[in-house]
C-alpha cells in the first residue's frame, strides 16, 4: 500500500517529525509529512500532486490534493480528487470526497464518504491560498 510506485513515490518536500507548522501550506509535486500542521494543506491545483502523512503526521485543517496516502491523523475535510489510500493507523475526523478509495483494516473515518463523479474527477484540484504567515517551530525531544 505505501510501497514505491512510480506515480506516487516523488517527494519534493519533507516536513520532519519534530516540526510544527501553524498556517496553511500550498505545495507542488509531492509532500511527505511526519510532523504537525495546524492549517489547510493543498497542492494549488497542481495535477498529480501527492500528500503522504505518516503515523506521526497530523493535520488540523482541510486537505485538497490529487492523491492522499494517510497513515496518521487528519481533523478536517478532505478532497482527494484522484485517490485516497488509508493505512492501518489512519484516522479522519471530517467529511471525505474522493475519486477512488483504498483502505487497510484498522483505518477510522468519522464523517461522510462522498465519491466524486467522473466529471468532478476530471476537474483540477481547487487552488489553496495562504491566508496568514506560516510559523515553523522545531521541537527537540
């Protein structure tokens, strides 16, 4: 499930386990999150965008990407216009709109699951806007 496949293995950005971000994130390409984000995460309409969230990763805000690979926690609504892959430790509290969903035993969703029509899947992911400055704090454990 979280193996390396050519379409989803590209990671252009990495947020480490000891990093906490307060503010929205707008990225292009691939983003891997081991840390915590309080704010919305989106790919700014970039086709083929991928967000992977590890077991230690946590987002409190909405997420808008093409592909989401989740093994951590998201508290907020999700739009995964192409594919949503849920690992065994995945937890979602919020409504989920998706193109295709794949789930491992143990994944939890508290909210609505809404499949996208083929027409909606063809549309690009909406552009996210950073509404406030991003504050980055590194926490040494």
